[in-house]
């Protein structure tokens, strides 16, 4: 059994998406977007695979817990775990959004969550605010990438 994403648990979703399912979807979206944009799809896929890897050691903490710990402290904990796994440099690139591939992963992470929020909203869960917030975050990150229109291939996921 996988680790359920805590945000969906807190939202009352029965049988919520797991961290592994989320990571796989983020990786697929990131590789697809990177390829479409002429970027390094393999690098984007690797960054996507490790973007939440620290949760296996730290647990899938809620946003409230991460806020209480502080983003800087939380990132240091994540960096410690990823460094032990041999991916400290890659995690630093992702966390710092220091490459276009890292930005693609950030977009993909938000887009994957947006897709799930839409699916859960269709199932009757109260996800309207999440849909609105994640849609705005996706648009902002796409703007940083210089992309203002993205194909809607992901709507069928």
C-alpha cells in the first residue's frame, strides 16, 4: 500500500491518490511537456521522480506542518534526504527552479494536482477552491516558462 497524499486525506477523499501515483503522473507530464518544448525530457523526468522523494523518509506532511516548520527548514530536511540518496544536486536544481526543466517539473506538479482536483470535484468532493488556486499557479509558472498556451492533451488523464 502506498502513502496517500495528505491533502486529499484532509479533504476527506476516500481512497485518495498516493504519493507514488502523483509522482508517476508528474513524471509523465514533465517528460511530455519537456519533449514538446525541445528540452531534455530525461532530465525533466528525473527531476520529477525525485521532487517528492523525501516524503518516503519524512512522511507526507500537510501544508500546515510544513508552514510550522518553515519552508527553509523543510527544504533543508528534504535536501538532507536527497543528498543521502545521491540526488542533492538535482533536488537543489528543482527546488531552486534553476533550469527550464525544473520549471517544467513545477508546472507538472501543479498540473497533476489540478487534474486530480478536477477528478475529485467530479466525484462530488469540495475541490472548487483547489481547482481555482492550482489553475492560477499553473498559469503563473507557464508564464515564467514563456508558454501561454499548452495543449489540452492532459484533460483526458
